[in-house]
C-alpha cells in the first residue's frame, strides 16, 4: 500500500489500544444509539395514548423511569455480566468490568469504542424493561415498578443477553441460533415477562365488561412513528458499522414494517369492516418486532414475508386475552411475544447465506436443523423469562404489593399516585390551593373515568 493509499485510511481511523477505531462506524453507532434511546419516549407516547385519561402520566412515568433505573444497573454490573468473558458454561459473564472498571476511551470493541458499544447495548436493555409496562397498565403500584425494573433487568435481561450475544453464550456460541437485533432478549423476553406479570396482578377492574378504548389515537400514531424511526438504529445499528449489512437491515426494517401494517389492516377490514388507525400503528409495530431478529439474516423477500406474517397473526393474537382470561392491557403478549416468536422462527426458513455468511434456512436448502435451533432458543428464553418473572412478581407482591388498591385504580393512578392529571378537567391536582385534596370524592369518581 502506497502512502497515497494509506493516507485516507489514516484520516478515517484512529489507533486505540492496538486496534483500529473506524470513525465512520463510530459516527453511525453514535447516531444509532441516540435513535434507540428515542424509542423509549416513543414507547411512552404509544402506550400513553392507548390507556384511559386517568392513567396517561403513570404510563409515561413507567417508561421514563426505566431509562434511569436500567442505566444504573447496567453501569454497576449489567454490562459486565452480559458482555464480559463467560464465567459459567455460557450462562453469564464475569464481573471484571463491574462499575465499567477497566474501560476507557482507548478500549475498542470491533471497530468502535467499547464505551459506545456498551451504551448502545444499554439502550436495548432500557426499552426491553419499559415494554413490560404495557401488560400491567392501569393497575400496578408505581413503587413496586421501581423495584421490579432493576431486579428484572439484572436477573432476566442480562443473562439472556449473554446467552445470545455474549462471548461464549450458549445460544449464540454453542447452539448456533441466530438473532441479529433482539428477538430473543428483547421481544420474547419482554412478552413472556409481561404475560407472567399480568397473571400475577390479575385483570383490571371492569375487564371484559367496560370499554377500555385508547383515549388519544393521535398520540398513539406519534409514538408509533417515533418507534419506527428509532427502529432503524435498533436494527441497522446492530451491524456495528456503516456497511452493506447495515443498509440491508435498514431496508428490511422498512419493508417489514410496511407489510405488517398492511397485513393487520387487511384482517381488520375482513373481520370488522373498518381498518383503524390503532390497527395501522399496531401492525407496523408487529412487523418491526418480527423483523428485529431476522433483519440481518433474511433477504428483502424474506423480510416482506416476515412482516406480513406478523401483521396477520398478531392481529388475531391480541384477542386471545379475552378467550384465555389474562389481561394484557396494551397487547405486549399479542404483539411482542407472538411477533418475536414469528420473526425468530422464520429465520429457520428464510435465512440466506448472503446475509448470514453461512447458515441457510429450509427454503434455501439448509434443511430442518436451523429451524430446530431457532425453536430451542425460543422455548428456552420464553420459559426462563416467564418463570423467573412470575417468581419475582409473586415475591414482590407478597413483600410490598404490586397491585394498586381498588380506590387508586378506580380514581386513576395519575391523580392518586402522582397528584397530577394529563388534561385539565376541572379536577384539582398538582398545584391546587393549600388544603385542597388532590383525590376526588366518591361523587367525583365518575368524572375521572375515560
């Protein structure tokens, strides 16, 4: 290589710790990290619009506090346990980097600074915890949520992340199952955990009797738009570089979101006669959920099929709660668990060598083995997340109580817990004159209902 050839490379990269930091890859991952972090406020708006007026602020708070709680846990020991060298037969990493010890600006992961890689992965952990809140909307104690989130992140998300992505993790390294951007540790883990927690808390007052329609569909659409925008960082950022794989994941993400939206609307039109805005938002999210594990392993055709399958199947799955009598308030199970399973399993059918570098799905001559590996991974993560979360939920419910009392739930958690209301309906709340009670009397309760 001549000096003229080497100069552009030298200008584009910086030496750190004996390895090369690529400035293009670093710039892209910085942007992707910000995009993924934005997804949690987007989720807050998405969920906030779907609940009734009396619980909007509580829903927003559950997402925003997840940012702070998970960050503290991740920096203390979560990153080290998830991405540190394996310490227990592919089950968990070590504590070498607890408190981010030994990591500085000169440390490199691949072609990006290790601190940036750790931050990028942190944003995944944050939104995964926040996703669970949708399953227990309207009825969870806020204090209980503040305890649940950091413990859950440590004992559920961190081990599963190590299994799938950590050095020596048994799913990614030993089993050889594929998950490009988080179908297992993000979508399936949050969905299975949401199911466990809503079973622990029980159904909302009036479940299957009262109308519990979204109070603000424009807010739902705005939240869905922010989620879709951030999802490009989520999926394309997982390529860990500004390269062709990131471009393919980016396009697959867009395509699957579109077919998910169209699939859901098709079902609504055929079943109900009315394609809805809530259906459009939910269908797009279902497609994005399903393509998360597969965006870096399937072709564009595969991504279109994955999104369409998720849009159709998830549109039916959200109704299972009424038949099976579990109150998944905002359809975390129907969209994230079911969508995550669809996307992860379809890798076994549609994976292409051009994307994976080796593994091919059943439809491309790879046989049944890839599908079998994906099935084992799905079953293991779903079972682990459900079992551990159910046990944690039962323990916390016994120790401090996770379910809001009937008075709080009936009046609304915004007013009774946060002393605020999202909308001024003439009810005194935060900033009321001295001596005024922020909690309405029994005669006023009816005015607080959405």
